[in-house]
C-alpha cells in the first residue's frame, strides 16, 4: 500500500516532463491535442447553456446516450457491423442523445412540468435503461460489454488519430456554429421572448443549441466519459463568468479555460500513468474555477470584497459630510459672515451610531481627501467639502420628499429608508428621480425633520468657502 502511494506520488524527471510538454510521443500528442480541442469546444458551447440556465442539460444528454450505445452494440451484428466499432457506438449514442433532446423539449412544451423535472426524468430513465441493457449484453452469447464501460468513465489513453479527427471536426462544427449564430444564441440566452417578437424562430435556435450540446457530449464520451463530460460544459463557462459580464469575452475565456484544463489534465495523466485522464481534466478545471472564484476581476470574492469596502467607505464619507452640513444648519452656525464655521466631535456623535474610534477613522479618511479640516475637536468643511456636502444633502432630501409624497412613508422613519435606497439604486435611476422633483424643489429642500427651517446654510453659494 505504502509502496504504491509512493510510486504514484513520484515526481517525473526532466526528460519525462520535456517529453510531455513538447508532445514528443505520438500517443501523448494525440491525447493532449484531442482533450485540448474538446475542452475548448465544450467551454464555448457551455457558455450559452450556462446563460440559458440549462447547465444540467449536458448531464441529462450524456446519460441519455448510454441506451443508444448499448442498443448499437446489440443491433450492429444484425446489419453485419462490428458492435465494438467506435463509429457504430457513437452513432447509437447520437440517436439516443437526440431522442433525449426531443423528449425534454416535448415535456417542457406539451405539459405543465418545469424544465428541471424534464431533465431529471430523462436523465434517470435513460440512464436506467442503459444500465439494464448493459446487464443484458453481459449475458449475450456473442460477447460481453468489455470496452463499453469506458464510455461511462472515459478512457482517454486509447484515443487514436481517428478519434482526434472526429474531435477536430466536431469541435470545428460546434465553434463554427456558435460564431455564425452568435447573435441569435445571445438573444436566446438573454431574452427569448424578445427574440420571438423580432421574428426569430426560438424553437429552432433552441434545438440548434441542444444539437451543439449533443455533439460535444458525444465526442466527449471517449475522453472523460458520460458522467464527467458535464464538467467540461459547466466548469469552464462558470469560471469565465467570474472575469467578465460580457458574453463575447466570456465565450473566448471559457474556451481558453477548457483548453488549458484538457492540456494540463491530460499532461498530468501522461506524467503520472496511474491517474485517469478524465478525472485529472475535471480536477484541473475545478482548480481553475476556484482561482477564478477568488481572483476574478468582475465577480471574484476579492474583487467583490474590494468593491464592498469602497462602497462602505463612500457611504461613511457621505454620512459624515451630511452630518456636518446638517449640524451646521441645525445650529445656524453657517450663516454668511459668522465667525465660527465648525462643529465638534460631540455634535457629530449623536447623528449616527458611530463610536469615537469609528468617527476618528472616517474623519482621517475624509481629511485625506481634502473635504474636511480637523484640528483638535474642531471640524470644518473645506471649499470642496461644502460643495459635496450640499450636493449629498440635497440628493438625500429629494429622496425623503419622494418617499413621503409618493410612497406614503412616515416622516419619522423616512431618513433611514432614504439611506437604504440612495446607496443601492443605480446613478441613472437617482438622476431620473431627481429630475422628477427638480421642478418642485429647484434648490436644497428643507429637512422634513425637526431641523431649523431658516435655510441660512442653503443660501451659501456652491463656490463659497468657510470664513
């Protein structure tokens, strides 16, 4: 046991590593190129199924191919064909997979059952039928199911030049179909109702997408098997989604991640012969997915954490500036010509649920942005700070007026509701709502709370500076 583990973990020498990286051996070259092409095609097709919310379609179709493989093996001798011929078996798998597509679409369109129910039914029923037929084959006189099990778990090491040609042709068809029908497939994924209203035949586009999934699934059986082929359709596309929100870069990125997964996975299997290629390809793609999930520039964990941190700091700054502005307004210390134009820490603490430590931290950041001047316990707004604080206060009160006048929110709780909305909605929506109230409140509105309504601080021109 220990000896086998050590032999499995033995790292290859430089010559073996160079042999795999440079694709010197014929069989290694066939396997690595084949899995790389398969990964690229599966990743690109999987981009559309992921956005179409049909990621499990590939899983259902891959399982639906098993009865076709078994029936092709059983019926081939009747037509004078070799039941173990790869072409015959893949032909049966194709017919069975297409039948699975038809059944799924029929259940979805002709019944009130949802698509996930149709996928589950086809997956379980077809796979169960395939397992039953494999049991029948083992008891037949003309042979047994030797070799057919490789379609379940994959057997990449036996890939030949014929298999490589098949993968190349199938991959070219899939990628070419995606590129030629990119606009239609994009419209199908994002808004199929709109596509139908524009005259597109949504059903046929859907069938085209499912046909591409069937092709990738069929050619992937030899490499990773019908159980693991779903990983090539889902994981590269999901990993690429963390890096972009645009379909075109996602389409290309998913192809690159799928190709890298196939290349590295097959290469690791060549360097460590006791590791199965299909499983290694899936594990490599999973690692790439985890890297994308953490470091992805668009939706990665770190990127979202940074954006959340920036948002929280922006909200803290806005609350501070508005608190200073309203404190000055409340005490009427911002009148033109007044000598004292500052507030103290004690004035600000009741405005928010800040601790003294939090308030100090926010003040230091805001001071570094040259929006406030903080000397001892005295805090003053700079020229830029007055302009920004006035803008923020105006925007907040417009929201308060909107909620009071149009949403029937009580004035006593409108402040927090306005806070929750103005920091969540997009700037375009904020702009539209400001235009809605601009004619009614052209200047800074009075506070709907028990603040001073003298409007003295509102009279300060935007370009003014503290005295």
